[in-house]
């Protein structure tokens, strides 16, 4: 199985900040990486697929990038509705696997 | 707009079989892959397995010996059975549709999730 390691596990930030979340794959997954946002009591919501393609309807302050096996989710100008938990997920091979999540909390 | 809704018992006795159904509305179950994913309380996400509308399946090896996913295209539903459950199977269970573009795939949309507790 491909292991996905996310960091940090949590972070505190203020409205307007730029935050960066990293996900590292244990093997090459090229750009087969998705990002999801999950709010308490809700299902995950797709933000980005293919490492950097924004899902329709997702604000442009969200962006994704890749360098080798390291993937980054950046949220520019954090908004109140962005405080949530974020998961990465690889779609390169089966079984599909997720990172353990990063919770973005209000400072 | 496609919507998914999980249904089934919220409480299952240890060693018994967990059974859930996902009903797809607003679109056809045909021409897509459909997955089950679970999330233990306060923890991360685990992919359980998927089914194609044709009936082909693939399961997570960690659960393969206990999992079965089936589809009923006439009812626009697919189902999950997980046998010999223990407390470790307590989780919110989600159903989700696979989206894809070229070689890329993702889970979207998801059902709202249903909490299944394994306890006597």
C-alpha cells in the first residue's frame, strides 16, 4: 500500500493568513493526488484533483502543487469558513489511501 | 445533481454482519464506479472497496476476507456487507461516486454518512 503522510497534524491560524499543508507519498504517485475538506459532522468535500486542478465551485484561494512525492495544499487569505480538517488521498493505485488529516484551527 | 444516501442499522452486534445500502438519486448508477469509505470516530478515512455498475468489484486487502459490495441497477442502489464485525468496525460509513478525468480519479459526491456502532 502507498502510505500518505500529512503534516502538520494541526495548525492555528488567523483570518487572512496563508497556510500550507503538506502530504508526502511513500512511493511515486506522479500527480494522482486529491485534497478534501471536511467540517465537523459532514462528509469530505473535494477541493483539488490531479494535484493542482481546482474542482468546480472551489474558491481560487485554494491551490495545490507537487514536487516529486511531496504535495502541498495552500490556502491564501484564510476565511472563517476554511477552518476545517483537510485530507489528501492518492488515486495512483489500489487500495486508495488517505493522509491522516490536518486540522486548521482559529488562533 | 447526483445525491447519495446511506441507510441501514446504526447498531450491530459483535460477530454479526453489518449491512448498508446507498441510494443514488438525481442520476443513474450506470457508467460509474461507486465506493464505500469509513471513518472511525475522531480518526482518518479508510477506503473499503468499490463496485462498477457492471458488477465488477475491488476491495481493500485489509478487509477483503470480510467485505462484499453488490449493485442493484433497477433500484439505483449499491450495498455493503461486512461480516464478523468487532468494535474496531465502529465508524461513520460513507458511500461515494468516483469521478474521473483521463487517468485521474476522485471521490465526489459523497453521501452524508451513517454511524454504525458495534456493541452488544
